[in-house]
C-alpha cells in the first residue's frame, strides 16, 4: 500500500488529485475496468463495487470523495443507493444510466445526484465530469466571503447555509446554485448561463438546471408552487428576489404572478 492510500480524507491536500478517492459502482466488469483505468491514469484512487449493497458498505468504510453510480444494479438499484448515501454523507454522486429518457434523468437528479452521464459515454468526458464535480466540492484555499441576504447566511468555506437560523441540507450543486444566485440578487439568468457558471459545462441537458431549481424551491420557499424568492422569468430564466425589506422597498419588475 502506498503512502497516498494510507492517509485519511482529512489528511489530504485538495490540490493533489492522487489523494481523491472515487468509488465506481458498476456491475458490468469490462466497463468498470475501463472507467477505473482512465481515472487511475488521471491520478485518482479508485475502488469498484458491483452491486448496491457492496457500494453502500464500501462507501461507509472507505469514505470516497465522489461516487460514480450506475442506475441499474443488482440487489439495490442506483436510485435507492443514492437516496441512502444522501442520508449518511454529503459525497458528490454522478449517476451513470443507460436509460436516456428525460424522466429517468430527472429521477436521478431529484434523488440527489449532482450530475449524470448517459451510456454509451466517452471515458475522457467522464473524467472531465469527475474533475468538474470535485472542483466544486473541494474547499478553496481562498474561498469567497460569506453572504447574508434575505435571512440566508451562506459560508462558502464551511459549505453551510442557514435560513432564518436553521441549517439547510443541500447537495453539492444545490449549494453552488444558491450561492451563485444569492450573490446576484434581482439578476435574471438563463438556463444556459447557469449551466455554464454553476456546472462549468459548455453544453448539457438544460433540464438539469430545471430540476435543481425545483429542488431548491422545496427547501427555501414557504410554498414551492408559488415561489417568492427563486422566481421564473418566463421565456428568459430565473432570478433570486430578496424581500423588499432587504432591498430598496420596491416590488421587483415582473415579480407578481410568476412561478
């Protein structure tokens, strides 16, 4: 066992990819081996689980920095594995699925996955997705300052958010999306702009943004079906509107009647 593999996550340097641990959950042995080889060449430590129960046990014991999770698994499927992981740890999850329908992708995202990749995929693209998600999950040495607005207290260094004093349980991408919008109140952003700024993708399925906005509303709005904070600007995109007391006392333009 080399020195890198002996160290625990809290002892690792975020700048060194060789200290990042990736759990690949895939029951197709050939594909799992290809993914492992590409990730190892990219400098990551990799372990493989071939079914849902093994994945949960290994995640608990090994504490990976990211999980690549196949949607269709024997024993416990990927959706249920993701749900159980979300109850016990904040590890980023990339769902890998052979089911390319929009409903299937949305189900994975609503379960708590931070990203998804549809089979067949390019292993090189998969490595780029892994790096992108990890960049967001690793605490920066010089994080942005905290944000306090509309009852939210967001601490980028600790990656915590309080809303009226109560902590919010957010996934990696939910946190990043909320942080981006809190820093830019009353600015409208299209889904294309958000997917580039928050996900760092030059292209991708825009329903990813839609699902994350819906999930955020469920956690920050009194009535998610009639949002007062995270609003839709029809035909354009989304905007975070602090209450009037937090700003200039005026109703934001177009604020009435939006969902």
